[in-house]
C-alpha cells in the first residue's frame, strides 16, 4: 500500500514542469507585496499554484484507494480546503494583487470543510477526549461542544499552516517533520498512508520549490495541506498534541494576530513584518537559513510530541 507514495512522488515531479509551463503561458504568477522584504521583489513573475501537483497526486492515489472510506474522507478534506486556496490564488493572479478572496469568505469555506469532516468522521453522541492512541482519555464531552471547539481548532490550525508558506521551500520543509510525527504515531493505517504520500509529494515538489524557487505552492497547496494535516491529527486521536507538534505554525499566526492588535490599539508594530518569518528576513536572515531554522524547530516540536506520548504510555 505504501508504494503508492512513490506514485505521488513521480506524478509531482512530472506534473510540476507542466504547471510551470502553463502558468507562464497564462501569466499566472505570484503577486509580490511591495512592503515585503526587498529580496522578494526578484520573485515577481514566478509561477504560482504549484499545489495543483499535490491535487494530481492525491486524486490519483484516491482513484486506487476508492474503497477506503477514511482515505476518501481525507481526500475530500484536502479538496475542500484546497478549493478555498485555489479560489484565493485565482483571485490574486487575475486581479494582479496580493489581496485574494475576502477573509470572511475564506473562513466560511474552511468552516464548511471542517464541519463536513468532523460530522462525517465523529458523528453524534458523546466524544472521549483522547490523550494518546485511544488508550487513555480525559473524559466525556458532548458531541456539539466537541464539534464546535474542534471546528475552531481545525480552521485556526489550517490557517496557521497556510501562513508558513511565505518563502522558498519554507512550508514544504517545515511540514515534513510534522507529517513524519503523524506517520510514526498514528494507529490508523490510512492516515499513515496519507502522511507518507504527502511527504513524498513535498520531497518531489522541493526539486522546484527550493531556493531559488521555480514555482510557488500557493494557497492551492498550503490550504489543502493545512486542512488534511489537521484532519489526520483528529483521526489519530492526537489533537491534544497539535499545540506542541504544530507550534511553529501557531507562532506564525500568533505573530500576525499580535501585529494587527498592536497596530490598531497603539499605531505601532511589534514586528518589522508579519508573519514572523518575514521579520527574520528583514532582520537579515537568508531564505535558506530561515527554512532550515524552521525545519529544525518543526523537528524539535515533533520530537517533543513523541516524548510526551512516550511518557504518557509509560505512566
């Protein structure tokens, strides 16, 4: 079954050059913020929506795994969140602006995706709050409360992961330790397959997305990744570890929140630019240094999550 990840790798490697060619022909390039790091200005004209390659790979494997309801549900989450990102990317490239779909529209689309997943997977009745791999629990929680809180967590986490896609190879690299954690500690073989498949896809994409990037993932890929990664944590009963394993992403979205609140209340910015990875770039970090620091942070957080699971299982 895991050989299907190689199919995803091959499809990604083969399809990305086709997407690059089509994007150049259609003049679909990533709009660059004028107030961003000066080093990003040279990215103007770089093809975007490279995440379409992820779609091709996931849908191809889904065609083989059509009789696996868990895989089909994960694919549905991937597509629903990815559609929100695709609409955002299309709006950006057609308007020649870094402003895409209005935030409220994106949040509504993401909320629909989260609701579809949570209702389809967990259904009704009371829900145990899992502590580790279905063996220990904190207690019963009413279904509606669980679904609402989980929906908020899922939408917030997906956006946090999306914010990490702001430099060449940044999200592609940062997501790999996160996915390795899920693949290593899930008790769900389908989730493990999807995790390994996404790792293979990201490795293939890095051939073109590493600095200097020949193509940008776009929200088409980052939003889809965010949604499906969150779904896999829930399906693995690992949702309580999201704040630990996904801490680098949460720091990204927290930096944006702090920046907005600070500017509205005081007229001052806490960071040179948000999300925080842009602050580091404006402080003189190269994109390669930034990517490897975030990759290291993601790996440390994944190891911390593994340590917590080990301690819980022992006691």
